[in-house]
């Protein structure tokens, strides 16, 4: 059975990268892309952010791999695994500061590769139950569902309200309600979805969240969480 989990391999050795891609595809991962330079890695992640990255720590220099890892942490917030032939203490120590999900040592064994990526995939799936992920310009934003107060639609956009910030996305309320936990969020109006745990008070025609009045459609029944 094929997985929809998308993976980007960053390795400057074409043969090694191709071999790793074949191992992953043989393990059921069909969405695998390969790049060979730091610049190509950044370009690919900005164009279509993958679910995870397999990253050669060395590339042209040791700093290239670590710089990519730092950018992943700061801008993309996705898991990554280092692939390396280096296992000395100093290399591991420097790499650990970037908080990788794990390591895969060369030469590769299919079961080691599959186990590392499969664990990363399962961890990502569990995280997505708790967090909403979306692109904001060139960055991938991750916010806990528990912090979202309500969502409002406006033309072809939705606005996601949290206590600290309002996010505007080119998307629909249907997309949000399919993504969000159904036991927490409820559509109360054609233009609104609310986090039921954030409702302060309610009437027959509206609910209030942080003193914001939100209309409730006729016939809509709300159970406070």
C-alpha cells in the first residue's frame, strides 16, 4: 500500500540519493523528490513543502547540511533525518543542536530506512491531530488547534482568530472543518466555525467568544464542551 507521505532527499551524491529514493519507493513511499544542493533544497521547500526531509549532513561542506536543518526548524517546521557516513562524536554533537528526528547511516539498509521514516510518518500523523499546518508566504505555520477561537469566511478567504494573532488563508470553511477535530469545532453559521470550548456565553441567536458576538444559524444546536 502506497503512502501519501511526501519526502525530500537532499544529497549531493547522485548515486546515493537515487539508491535511497529507490529504497523508499520499494517501501511504499511514492512521493519522493531528490535535490543535490542547498539552493535547490530551499527552492523545493518553498515551492512545495514536503512532509519530511532526509538530509545529508555533509553535502559540499558540513555547514551546508546544518544550515538547511536550521532553516527547516525556523521556517518550515517539518521533521528531518540526517543521512551520513560520519558518526564521530563532534559531528553528532553539532548535529544534535538542530534536533533531528534521527539518523540513517551509510551504507543504507532497507529495513533501517523504512523503520526510521515510518516512525517519522506516524509521529507526524499524531502531531496533525493537535496542530493546524498551513503556508504563510514562504513559511509553514504550525498552531495548536486548542488556541484557535473561531474561524470566519470572507469571499475566497478564511480568517483564523487566536488570542495573539489573526491569520488570513486563501481557503474555505469546508477545508477547515475537514482538517480540525470534530469534537472541538462546530460550524454555527455559513460564515463561522467556533471552538466550542472557547464559548463564554450564548443566546438563541448568537454565541460570544472573548466578547465577540458570532451569529448562530436557525436550527443549529450547540453543545458546550
